[in-house]
C-alpha cells in the first residue's frame, strides 16, 4: 500500500507564522520588563548596601552625616561617596545598571575598563568613574543645609554643614539619597559631578535653601539641554526604573518610589512651576528634618 505524504499548504504555513508573530509580540515586552525589573532590583540592592554604609559612617562620626561635597584649597573635590567607600569597599555599587553610561564621553581614558585609568588612594582603577559619575544624589538641602542660605557660612563647600542624627524627627521617613540623572551637559559643556538631588519644594520651604534648582519645568538638570534622560519635572531625581526611582532613607533602608510618592506632602505635579510648589503637609514630607510645626529644619 502506497502512503502519500501530505505537505503543509501555504495557508497553514501563514497561520503558523502569524501565531508565532503574535506570541513574540506578547512575550518580547514581557522579557524586556523582566530584564528591567532585574536591573531595578540590582540597583535597590546597591542602595541598601550604601545605606548600611551611611549608618556605619554616622555611628563612627559622632552621629554626624557625611559632607555632600568639599574642596579644600589646591585639593581635589571630595564627594560623599568618598566617605562611605571605606564602609562598603565597592565602587561599582555607586553606578545604577540602568543609568546611561558616559553619554558625554567624560570618562574616556579614566573608565574602569582602561588599564591606564587613574586610581584612588587604595589603588582602585578608575575610581573617579564611580565617585563623580555616580548614580545617586544626596539630599543636600536638608542633610547639609547652608546656614542662613549664605554660602560664606560654608567655606570650601558648595553645600553647608552636615547635620547630626539627633536633628532628625524620623530617620526612617527622611530621604538620604535617590536615583539621579547623571553626567549632565550645560551650555555645550559637560558636568559629571552629580552627587546631590534637590528637594521638591525647596524654593518655597520655610528655611531650606536651593543650591542649583528644585522640581518643576526647566529645573536643573531636567531637560535636553542638561540630561540625556527624559523630561520629568523632577529636577535631578531620575525615574529610569519603570516610571520611578530607588530611594535611600537615613535609617539605611531603601525602596522604590514614584515621583508622586517622593513628593508627598507637597502640591507637586507635572507642569507645576518650581516657585508654586509648596509643602502642604510637613508630616508627609520625606525630605525635611522636622515632621511637625512651622519649620522644615
């Protein structure tokens, strides 16, 4: 008995191809989301390590938080990661895996992959890549406030005097650092020294004063003239993790927050000018030292 082999018809092949295409269209975005979630978790893990390093630093330094930055005459700029590094002993954790890597080419020749890169005091190659081009910015408005908003009261520093832990009403509800937009460009030049983040309502806060900007349209470093990241009206705070960012708190824990969560206690919203953003409920405001009363510091 002769058996006749039946081949697939063109229509059957097209149906199979269509099914595969539909499945691919459904699954590929899911795979991308899974990869992004993995990067977000990796970033959060790094921030938790940094948070624990901050807690140890505070305990070893009379309960005082680190300087945001400091530059003595004829000396190199020192940033808060320099002070935390001895406790974490790991420069790469200061870079978020989702952050845009060297968009302005600032680190050519000194990145970790270059054998001739510069070294820190411990001989770590390319330390400046992690130190100055880091992905996390300190809550400088409140943790290093400038006395009377007069920079002359904070010599050799763009920021003020670090606070002590006793000045916090609630360390678990006060931001230490957040994901930030890194390696910004200004006026055709580049500025890699991103190690701070401005608070949402700093322009109208009772006592805290702004260093470079706040939240709201056109604020540094938000926008194509400054950053390679999307415009978010959140100043330096980056929403690179599925519309939100990871945040370190002063007690060492870290969590993911949306811009709305991070601006709780204010009337912030996309499009609201910086000068119109007010603290509406200081008990919910995650940036200030005080969580009650008329003052934020």
